[in-house]
């Protein structure tokens, strides 16, 4: 009986430790990005794409991003308006990468938007950025710049007076 209680106590201790570890796991430690790339641009704005994967046990949510290549980085979505035209706009609440799942950043869909570029982004160069999760952790990203056209969408800024 004592042995059964000792084994049960050890199992409970290990299980509690595992649960505690999942609660403490930082989002940046469980999220990766693959196939990341940015559209080339001379000035203005451009987008970063790729596949975000979350190996963690909890959803991970990106709330913001920064890059030395741009004065501002926004998370954007593309949605059809009432007339069917595609409209690009800031995504309220950021991007959620489900536990054990992925979230695609694609032309014509969700993407990270580099606003007010500080210099031209030429094909073959790399652009650095950092995404910040709602738990405060951050993930550095390096994306290769490629020559690619945009998704032919209209832009609807969060502040209608922003970005000219």
C-alpha cells in the first residue's frame, strides 16, 4: 500500500510539473516561421509573408511588430467589401496561431505590413523584424526580399488620416 501511495504521489508530482511547464511556456519559444519573404519596394510600404507554426499547448497571439526597415509595422488582413473589392486593413486583435497549428501570412490575406520604409528593399536582401506576443515574449524574423507584385487591394488605414 505504501508503495502504491508513493507511486501515485510521484505521478501526481510529475503531472503537476508538466502542467506547470506548459503554463509557463513563452509563446516566442513555441512559434516558428518558415518560408518567410518580403516584397521588394523602393519606398512607401510592403508586406512580409510566411507560415507561422505553434508547437505549444496554448494559442499564441502576435500583438505587434517592429522593424528597422520601417517606421511602423502593422498586422493586416484582406477582406472583400460590399462590392466584392478586396480591402486591406489593420487586423483587430493581431494574429492567433492555434496550439499545434499554423497561421498563413499570404498575399491577398493576412500579412505583416512594413509602413513608411526607411530605405529601398531590393530583391536578394534581407529584412529584419521582431514580432511581440501577448505574453510579452518576442521572436526575431529575417525575411528575404523578393520581386513580387501586390494583391491589388485597396488600403483602409485604422486612422483614415494616417499614411497619406
